[in-house]
C-alpha cells in the first residue's frame, strides 16, 4: 500500500457525524463518521453510465488477474532470465546469499507489515480524526467501500502468523518453521512472539465495525498498541536473535525453514491469488454481459474471496511483487476519484496501463485508477454489493 496523500482524494465531500458510545472515555469529539456523501452524482452508478461502469470493472478485474498470474509465474517459473524466484530464494542469489539472510528477510517482512497496519492503515486515519479532520480520516481508511477494513488488517497479521508457523491454517506449527525452531532453542522468545501475534489479531478484530464509522473508538488505540508491540518483538528481539545463528548446524535448519516457508506459505498463497483473481475476472465479466443485482452480488463475493490471499501475502512483499511494481498495481490506496469519475464518463480505459519506460508519475496515475480498491468502489456501496438502476436491471 502506498503512503496516503490526501491531495489524491480528488472529490469534495460532505460528512455527517455520529455520536460516541456513552461508555467510551473520549467524549470531546465524535467517534467517527456515519456517512460520507460525495459532492457529485457523476461518481454514482446510473443507467447512462452502466455500460461504462461494468466495462471498467471488467478491465480492472482483468488487470488484477493478469498481475496475479505474473506474480505467480515470477516465483514459480522464471524471474529475470533465471529460475523462478522461489528457487532463487531457497538456493541463494546475490540479494540473499545465505539461509540466515533469507530468514532475516522473512522477519523483516513480518515487522514491516505489523508496523504498517498499526501506524498507517489504522494509525493515519486515527491521527486525522484526532485533528478533527473527519472527512480525511474516513478517506484514509483502506477498504471502506466494502466495510472490509478490519478483516483486511487481521489478515495482514495472519500473514505474519503464517510466516512464523510455516503453515497457513492458523494452528499448525510446521516442523521446519521459525515457531518450531524457537520452541526448541529459545522457548521464552517463542512464547512472546506467538502471544504478540495473537494479541494483535484479537485487538484488531475487537475494533468496532465498520472501522470507518468508529475511528475514534478506544479499541482503535488498543489495536495500534498491539501492532506496535508485535513490531517491537519482531524487529528488536526475533531479528536480533536470528542474526546470532551462525553455526553450520543452525544454517542447515534455517535452510529447511526457508524451503518450507516458500513451498508451504508463499507459493500456495500466490496460487490462491492467481486462481481467485481469475475467478473474480470471470464473475465481473458475467456482470458486464448480463447486469443484475445478483451478478453484482456474485462479483462482490468473488472480490472478497480474491482479497484474502492478497492480504495474507503482505508479510512477504519482497522480490517480484516489489521490484515489478505489482504491489501498487494491485493495491494502491487512496484512489484518484476524480480520474475514476472521468473514466466512467468517457469510457476511456487507456490510462489504466503504462509501459516499461513510463515515468513514476505516469505509473502512479495508472495505479490510482486500477487494482483491488478501484474494483471495490465499482462493486460496493456502503458495505453492500451495488445494485443496478431499475431501468437497466435484467431481473
């Protein structure tokens, strides 16, 4: 996710404010916002823009499927004229010459997303709210069109759990995993790390839903604190411990940990990402070809399903996903809503793509009108699947 830049929001808004829960301690300002009404009708679906709306959704879904397939192929098949990145990472390359350097990267990726969830995804909306910038606070909340924010953030922490356990079911600690290694060699750190991961997931899931309507709730502060505590354990304790592992015996075990991490966490996640986004593209194409409320609902559900493997991949945003710009392609936030409105008016989708020689500004402009969140906006309104105007419905 890119750093939030409020000038990118593009559209003016009017905000109605909701009151606090009487049991909350912070009473001086509203808890959050109940509703954000955009100050233009152009951004809403109409019978006049329905064809462009669904065609736009279809193009965005196709690009998501394309990026997910590229990411999977980069890891599985070939990357930069050599073997797949999975093989390169397991066997060592110039960036990761040893098993210890690979494990350090695994821990760094976990620490980075713990910090991002606490300070950016949750913390930036809260900071804006504290400054009485209620409209900006809501706009800064990722995934607020679908009311999916809390699940997104919890899945980000589950991506850490998966990396630590060496598995993806939230329970099994693989024989060759960081969790099992710590349990055998540093039980106190194992217990502390595991507890910090669980505490962060619980604190996030305990936030009042939807997050965009309860930014001022005290549970938000508890989630931020839990994410900060997790990041500190990962950065200051687990990372420091890993750097001391230098014996040949430990290096061999770390190599097995890296192999298990790639084979049983990263690759299955990217397989799911590619598969689910292909199915999402199919569902959105069906919506375009035969628009109906049921088709909107099916596409929205497919978006939810495709979103999960992306969010549980965010502890390993290194390698191709970073170097090829696939992260901002798929997950830029916030959006350029003015540009999106213009695309819906004109049906000109040429600005969604950019070439290899594109400058940073051109690439960013394209990324701000595509990806998961653009499709989320096109499929959801107020946390529910959109519906087609009566005159356009085929039901």
